[in-house]
C-alpha cells in the first residue's frame, strides 16, 4: 500500500479561525479596558456614582487604544533610532484611526481608476513607501523597487504570507502552492517544477486545437459584423488549454454558449447572461464571486471579520467550486487504486498534473486546493494578459500592424510557431512586456514580516524601519508607471521602449522596477509557460485578423469609465475600459470588441 500523506490543516499551520481571532481582539479592546478602569475606579473612589462609572467605562476604550498606539509608536521609534533607521512616513487622516482614508480606499475600488488612491497618497506625501495606519495599526504600502526587492528576495526569509492573508483566502486555496508557507511551500514548488521544464513549455501541440477553436468563434462573429466579449472568450481558451495538463481531459468550455451582444448584465467580474445560465456559468460565476469577496476583504482591512461574523461569505461559492472538482479528483484516485491493484506502479500519464498528485496523496481536499491554484493561474492571469494586449491593439492600431508584419515575416501566413521562432520575435516580446508593465495580471502582492523588525536599505535614501508582524502591499502596477524609473512617457503604451538598449540595461540592473510575475524565490513558476502560450495565441490571431475595434455600446451598464476620469493624471484620462481587481486584474463588464479578418487567409 502507498503510504497516505496529508498536508497540515489550517489550524496545524497556526492559522486560527477568523471568528475566534476577532472575538478575542474585541474582548481585549472593548471589554478589558472598562473592566480594568472600573476596578481602579472602585478601588480609588470606593463608591463612584453611576454616571462616573458609565463615563469611566466608555472613555476607557479610546484611552486604552491611544495608550497602546502611543507606547507601540514610542518603542518603534526608539528601536529605529538604535538601529540607525527611519520610521516609514505615516498617513495622517482627519478621523481617528484614519477611518476616513479607509472609506476613501474602499470607495476607490468601486469608482476610481485602479489603485489610483494609493498613487495619490504617494504623491501627496512625496514618498514611495507609506504606513497607512488604518485603525491605529501598521500596514505598509510601497511602489519602491528597493523595498520590494528586500521583501521578495534579499530579506525573503523574514517575511511570509501572514495570518491576515490566510484568513481571507484559506477557504479557497488552502494548502495549494500559492497559499503555502515554509516546508509545505518548498515541497509544493519542487513537485510542480518538473511540469514547467523547457521540454514541456516548448510543446505547443496542446495549444493548437484550442487556439483554432477560439479563432473560429471570433471569425464567426466577425463574418456577421457582431462583437464578442474577448475577455470571456480568452478565459475559456486559457481554461481549455490548461484542462488537459491539469485533468487529462478537455473541459471544452469553448463549446458552451457564448454571451450574446446586448443580452448581458454586469457580473462580479465581466459580463454575464441575463438569463439561461448553464452549469459551467455557475462554476465560473462562483470563481468570480469568491474573487470579489476576497478582494473586498483586502480593502476592508482587519474589520472584514466583523461583517462576516455569522456567515463566511466565501462558503457557498467555494463549495460550488470544490463540488465541481471533487468527482474529477476522486476518479483520478480511483484509477490510481485500480492500477495499484493491477500491479501498475506509474501514473496513467506522467503529463497529467492530477495523476501526478494522486500518485503522491489520497487527500482529495489537498488535490482540490492545488487544482484551484493552477486553475486560477492558468485561466485568469494569462487571459488577463491577452485581453489587455487585444485592448491595446484596438487603442494603438500602429502597434498591431507592426506586430502583424513581424508575424508574417518570421512565421508566415499559415505556419505554426515553434519555441525557437517565438523567442526570436523581439517585437512580440516587447508588446507582451509593455502590456504587463501597464496592466499586470497581478498588480499587487502582500507579505507580512515575522517577529523581528527589519531594516530595509534604500540607495540614496533612508533605511526604513519595518515593524514586526506587519503586512506590506507591494504595488507593482504603480512601480511600473513611475516617471523617475521609466521616463516622462511612463503612462504611455510604447512597446518600442523594450527594444532600446538603455531600457533593457536599466531593467537588468534594477529587476524590481519591472516585476509582473513577482520576484525572488516565490517568482511565478509558470511565467515562461504563460508567455509562450500568450505568444503562440497572438501569432495565430494575427495570421487571421488584421484590425480590432472596441464596441463600447455593448458594454453592460456601469462598466465604462466615468466622466470624472477625464482630465485626471496618468492613463485614466485616455483609458476606454474600466480596469479593476478581483484577485487578478480584469476589465469590468468584460471587453466587447469587433475583429476584422484578413479575408485572403479565411
């Protein structure tokens, strides 16, 4: 018998239930101060009046909060001074606990340009790293490439995902690689690494059929001059492309009915049918619903458990996802057991990730967590990249034309690209790099410091004192748009910058000024696979289509940029879509476009 192994549960990893933690925190913050204050009052005054007791109890709570904040801040300043470091600048809101700034951030995620609220704060305080001080707590946000390098690479061992991260997302990702820590993460990384070796990521046969089906659907809409939601189309493409690798089977989501122009409404992420949702629609909507909730939890900070004290809002959507995956996983385990009884020790296919996992554990829950992790990575991130590239094709037809010329010159009108030819296409990689610079699929990443304070050196600036047990949000989208790093045209889509030797040299010397796939030991393990898949798709796309145009009249209500964006700084004044974050970056309401086919090739 193969020994059964089970990864540790959330509790075994030291992650408490969020309800227990918030109730304990409330007890300490609300019940203990009045109890202590009343005890002292009765000891000193013997028989205080009812009014005195009430006033003492009520005012003891803010007094205790202020005292704790003052003591903690003083200790940090003394520690920073002793270590020769400087405290990170703190946001100063108008309301206690910076509650007004919290509300501003929450509102911005619904109404403002993506992450613009943090860009405005950085500019207001004239720094690239800030302590938001939400609810009197330390929370660091940064667009500084040096701080990001320390957290992700140089000081990697001193940071982790952290309790607050796990509370928000454990229900969905559990023990999956993206969520794992320590030895569990190292083992998961080692398990996954062989599936992203060069010989695997250079085999494009698995893409060919799915790409052809995707482009046929696009061509059908083009032939009758109807738009298509390319975000939905590309999410289906990336999911179908990944299904054979993950499950050893085709999910064929591209065969499901597409959303029809004029018959959609605003969904949690993209467009969704007004009526007639299929089982697959329920599965994808569950993904989108849980992503919305997780993102909202992030903007609500440490207060979200209060809003979910009696019901975990991710539970229904997560159950839908897990129930959809469970029979697939159980079938793989049953097949493994049958092979074992037949004396066959190896998996049915060494190329199928599910079989590979099933050969190492019978834990259905862990396998489901791993599959969800890779489903998100394969569906959302690559689809996000391709969606925004097609958006830029529509916005900048000269870029589309130049890349198409390169495709036809290097590959030809019908030939299939190889790994080597894709790598030789400099402008193709420049377009991908530039799209990821302006609209990275993962625009921010969170890490939490361990028990000891950290000193983060910054060239030509102060060394920052980073408090212990403090979360940092690294906002790569804003780093990628800093004019002091990228020049005065930092907000412009200009792929040619990646063909300029000085830009390439600067990025090589300062790698964290461009980090769409994160960096350090936790750099995205599938980045080359994603870039190859995206490159292959774009070559095939431009072999058959020559022009693209947005169709804003078909966007669902509430998904277009508001008039208030016009005349604002940065890209928001020219943007014709509403970039938004629901776990990954996407276009709110989908992206309805028309494509013009090259009739000589059709």
